[in-house]
């Protein structure tokens, strides 16, 4: 106990159950101090038995915010105030609200106890603004007003106040539906939907009871009751409405005496009922205000503090569960891949599955379809198929679980089918779209499983589970091109039996998103009409790859090569004996590139038999892969094949000696002719003497 709390300043023994024996003692400590409250009252049950110890386990306190309230300065036994046949007590707190004071009421509880929370808090400032120390003394348990109800006398500084007890009322509410269930032929819609069909009627009865014993005449007790009725209050779109208001809510105010009054309300269905598992809820709540009684100085009845203020009634739907009232559904599920014969990973990103669920038994509750699929697929969306055999509008909701579970390591998506009821004799077809990751790996076949369950607890059968496999291929994109550094042109002298080195270079690129084993195949023309064209072709790799090469020869499909060469001057495998060189590469990596060169000696003996001005020697390269495992996207086939051409042209050799001799002789003849002409013109005669004679005798003699 706290020192200075004045523990024991007030005492009161209480007989809770009114059996003539005290059950507990209330001990006040008005100066007990806490940070937010001042004063407390200990509840000490009287010990039973010879060796029983005195224990005060419970404590009564006032409202927070009054550290100087002196709760417990006075207390008194009131008697039965609320009509529950248990004794109630009042405790004063004269120091609350700056010494204006307050009084608390606590009700007795069954088991010879007392409620730890107060039922009423009477503040002196509300009774009269000028009061001081309201609640410093209390006296109760007597009927001073001759109305049969106990009264409470409260002392304040210079005042004594008498508070009267009030008659305590309770409201009993009953709600009964007719018929007991909504008939199936009413709430089940067909193709022609009729709105506003009658679901039934509800009879609402109200009866006011008086709990307290008093001398009041029952005919004088009246109360003003305002009550609200709400149909399906928690649904955004209620399934039924009141015919009177054409709304799901209704408010009514009535003056009631201590008797029963009833009314019958008609209920209408708003639209087709989709949820016929959960019953229609009718919610009732009210407020009650007692009317003053003139013969007893306007004494006003009140509603019991612990009175039930909310009532609920359920209007269920008729279930299609047979005579035993237990629904036995008969579910089955199948699915297809919508005509798809092979899944191509890396192709179209969407993968569609069409599921069909049937119920050939009674109504199925909370039917759920679960689809199991491997990692690499992801749930995208669900949609009801366009063509349905039923007139119903099906509701589908799907959720994906990306976690991998089970021994097979599968993911799953769960879809609710028309929750809460999947009706009898129903069938629904819907499409689930999955996304396919471009780098997914499913092996050679994709396995999908589906199962259908319900809350009917029907045993699983081979009809409720279904699985299907689909062959899988993976897209690849390998490109082969002819390299620019290949031998493009060769010429030769027909009279010389020589050969030249020829190189055809090819570049191979893996532009796809996965590695794969490939085979590169080269076609090289090696003989034309039994004469060697390309001698001993060799294959050279630009990088070390794990590969093996093997060769074989193939005869040309066309035998008359001269006719073909006149049409097209091309030497290829259609007219020439070709060597097929196949190199198997164990693994061609992602974004890997390799150059492969065909090298050999090109002889020209065969050219003499062709009688053409030039010819194109053509080699071909192509890429092969496992068509059972890999696939190409449309339009990529052309990139798997390439060819390289080398133009071959003969050169004529001229003898320069006749040209030199002829040129020399011709030059001499021309020179002789020119000289003769000049001579005849006198170009070569001496004229010096003639020039000297014309100069005269005075001309100086040459020195």
C-alpha cells in the first residue's frame, strides 16, 4: 500500500447477490496518487473457510486526468439499479475537475463480484455549475420518492442533492421470413431475366420490457424507438430490396408501450443472384428514448446500458442438394493446346491453354481449378471462351503462385469458377494465357497438369485430374555468309597446263539465345566430265572448335553439261561431280563466330571443253541442325545457306618477234622514203661557195 494514501478512509460491505450475507468489502484510499489518477478503491472478497487469507485482488479507479480527484473518499451501496438482481455501488470523487467533484456507479456482476469499469460517471459541473466537492458524502439504497426505485443522496459543499433511479427498459426484436428459404425458381435466372421478383416477406416484431421493479403503471411507460433495417449491409450491391422503399434500407420511428407491435415487409430480388450460398442478411439497429411520465414528476425511462442494440436475421437460399440436403457434385476437367502441335520457345511469347470444366452432379461449392506448369512459363491472363453452351455469365478469378513446390518442381495458378456456386449440369470453357520466357528450358516435352476441386469434399477421380504433354522446340538463328576476302577472279593461259590457288571463305554466326550442335556442309565441284576442276579441297577453321569432318562425292543430276553451260556459265554441283564436306561442331556457343575457309588448286584443263568466254566456279555452304529439337522463325531459312563464286577467264598469249621485225622493216622503208624526198629537194647540196661569191672581194678572208 502507498504511504499517505489514507487506505481505509472509507469502508463498505456489499451483499452482491442479496442472499443476506456480505460478499466483499470495498476499502477506499482517496489520497492514493498516480500520475494521471488520484484515489482508488480495493475490492476485497470476504475469505471463505478457516484458513482462507484476506486478499484484495481487484481495484476500482476513476477517469484519467484527475490526479487529485480523491476517488474513494465516500461510497455507498445502492441496491439493484439496473434490474439485474445484483447490488450496485456508488463511489465519490470530490476532488475531480478542480474540486467540482463527481460520482461513479459500478454494477455488480455474477459470481459475487463487481465490474471494474464504471457504468455511469456523474459530474458535478453537469448537475449544477456552482457545486463544489460534489460526492464528498453518499447515501443510497432507499426509495425516497415513493416510485419503487432506489434513490441516491449526494453531499456537496453547502448542498445535498437527491438523484432518482430511472426505469430501465430493454427491446426484444424478432424477425421471421416467409418462406423460410428463397426458392430456386425465383433467384435462378434464365435467358429472359425478370427483374423485381418477389423473394418473400419478413415479419418484424418489437417488444419493450421493463427490467426494474417499481410502482409505475405499465400503461404510462412509453418510449420513442427509431430503428433502421438494412438488407445485405456489407455488400456493395445488395441482392434484395424492400418493396416499400425500393431500397435496401428502411428507417422507421414508433412510439411503443410495454407490448409487442409487428409489421410485415415485402422483399424483392434486384437482379440475378450469383451468390446463393451466403444467405441474405437483414440487420436491425435502433435507438430508444423514454417518454417522461407526468404522474411521477416526469420521470424518464432509459435503455439498459448493456442492452443489445443490433439484431441480425438470415434469409437463406434453397439449395440443390437432393433429399439428403448434402450436395454431391460430379466434376471433370480437360484441356487442349488450341490446335498447337509444337511449342516453339523463343517464338511467340504467348501460349494459350483451353480448359473445360463440367459439373454433371449437384451444385458444386467454391469450385477451383489449379493448373500446374514448369518454370519458364508465367501466368498472364484468363478469359471466358466466346462460344458457350450455357446462357450464364461465368465469373473467373485467377491467382498465380510463382513459388516452386512439389517433387516435380512445378508452379501453379488457381482459378475460382463462378464462386460460390458452380451449378449442376453446367459446363464452362475458358482460356488461360501463359508467357513463355525466351531462355526457358523444358526438355523435349512440356508437361501441364490440371485438377478441379470443391468444398463438397467429393472424392478425387481420374475425371478431376488431367495432364497433357506438348512437344517442344527451341528457336535458333545461325547465319552463314560469304566472306569478301574469297578469291573472286582467276585468269589463265590456255596453252599452259598450270593451276592456281583458290580460296572460298565463309563466316558462321550464332545470333540466337542458346548454344547448339550444328553441322556445316560444303559442296565443292571437283570434276567436270571426268576432268579435275578443284583439286583436293581442304577445310580450315579460324579457331579451335571441337569438330569432326568427313567427305563423300556426289554425281551431278544433269549429264549434258555443255547445254547447261550455254544457258548459264556456272560450274556447280548440278553439272559437276561434287565433294560434300560435312564438319560436325559439338557446341556452337551463343554469339559465337567462326570463319571456315575452303582451299585448293583450281586447274584449267577442263575449261578447253567448254568453249565459253568465262565461267563461274561456285561452292556452297549450309548449316544443318537437329530439326526435332530446334526450329527457325519464319523467314530465317535463307540465312542457313550461302555460296561463293570465282570468275574464271582465259588469256591469249601473242608472239612479239614478227611485230618487232615488221616494225623495224617498216621503219627503215619509211626513213628511206623520207631521205629520198629530201635529197630531191636539195636538202643535202653544199651552197657555201655560192654564198661567198655573192659577198664580193672586200669580204674578209677567213682567219
